[in-house]
C-alpha cells in the first residue's frame, strides 16, 4: 500500500512570517495616521494607543484561559493590527470605555470563540466596530471638524474631554460643541434626504475638491500605504482592485443617471473607510477568500454592498457591514472557485 503522506506535494517556505507581515501592515498605516492627525488632531493617536493597551490586556486574559503561550501570540503582531484598524474605524471622540467594549467584543466573539488566530470567520476589527455602532450610535456619530494643522490646542483639549472626562450618560448631540461635526458621508446622506442636490451640498466648507475636507487626503495616504503592501507582496492586488473598481463602477453609473442625487465616484472612493477597508481590512488573510477568482468575487461583493448601504441604507458608511457579510460568504466562494488540481478526479 502506498503511504498517503508521500502523495502530498513538497512545499518551500518563502521566508515570511506572520510577525513580518503584521509589521509591514502597521508601517504602511503610518502615512495615513500622520495625515489623519494633521487634519483632525491627536484624538486618533489616543484611540490607537488605548486600543492597543486594551487589546493586549484582553488577549492576555483570553490566552491564559485557553492555556496558550502568551509569547507566541502576543508577539506575532496580529493583535496590534486588529487594535489599530479598529481605532481607525471609530471616531477620535469615542469615549475610552466604548473603545474597551469594542475590543473585548471583537477579540472574544470574532476571534477566540472560533479558536483564535487562523480559525475565525469574521474580521475582529470590523465586528467590533459594527457592535459598538449598533449599541452606541450617538457617541459614535460625532467626529472632529477638519483643522489646518497640529497646533490647535483646542483640539487636544476637546479630545481628552470627549475621551476621558465626559460622563457616560451625557452623550447627546447637544453636548458636542463646534469642534465636532458629522462625516461628509453622513452630511451628504442627511441633506440628500432633505431634498437638497449634490452640487448644492458640495458648496459647503466641509467639502474639499473631491470629497470631505481633509478626508480625501487621509484616503490618499492610505492608498499610498496600500500600494506599498502590494509592492512588498504582503497582500495581492485582487481584493483592493475589486472593491475600488466596483465602488467606482456602481457610483459612476448612478452619477451618470442623476448627478443631482448621486455623488461622484471619487467622492465615494475618497470618503469614509473605503480605501482603508480595501487595502487593510478586507485583505485579512484569515477571513478573506483564498483563491484568485474568489478574491475578485469577494471584493466585488464588498464594493457593491458598500455602495448600496451608503446610497439606500440607514448608515452613511457601510464598509464594516459589507466586510462582515462577505466574510460569511467566503467558504462558499472558495468552494466554487478552487483551482483545478492536476490528477484530481
């Protein structure tokens, strides 16, 4: 009888590791985070630091409960990436305890209950964000207004005020001053619902050349970091191209149909978390499709859902919802897009 173990193909390690890939992801996020801080103040840096501290604490407790080695899983870098991506999804004015609740939910219910790294179905950062968005909508919908540089002391003061000092029962729209506003996506959605036209809305000082003031530059710097990941071979081009291409195509079609009702393609791509999701969140190797054709299908589904939720849904930016839905479809996508194996019947 032939030993079945001898029938498996030989494999050659490419020298990469989880730690190396996670390190490059963190490095590639630096340009976007720096630009974010320049336009919107230091609140995002505080949120990233808090998320990392909370994630390390929660991860350590969960690993102890599961009797896993802390040194192996705390040093592979995956928990840092989850924490930073989650922090970049939430508002810089999010109170610290909501940050903590989100991290706990994401790591417990989207990672460790499935068996930890490599076994989870849903992206932990996206899952955490969706959970707190549904539970704390008012506190999550207040964002800083664009500023002209990092020297604005009022921004630092207000960041600490909203994150650490505001009582938990005082989060209402009336308690936020002029330093906060809705995101361009939320503003566009609300004013379109009030029967205003896109060209009229775009005359507001909140908007830049193509999207929201400041936000379009943040997206461009995320794009530069994402291209760097592709050049380094950390991620493939399939998912980002499919997501951005489908968002661009859908928005172009509807914009051509009615420019007064549907914003341009560049507005959608450079607003919200579209580029961040395309290069950094949806490309998570554990929860994304693994086949070349499957990645294109997976990315197209995400892009289509992002546009649909933004245009006709209740939430102004449907990035996290789209990723979670597509995560659930990955097993079926991979099953029907597996490459043919030579010798297989």
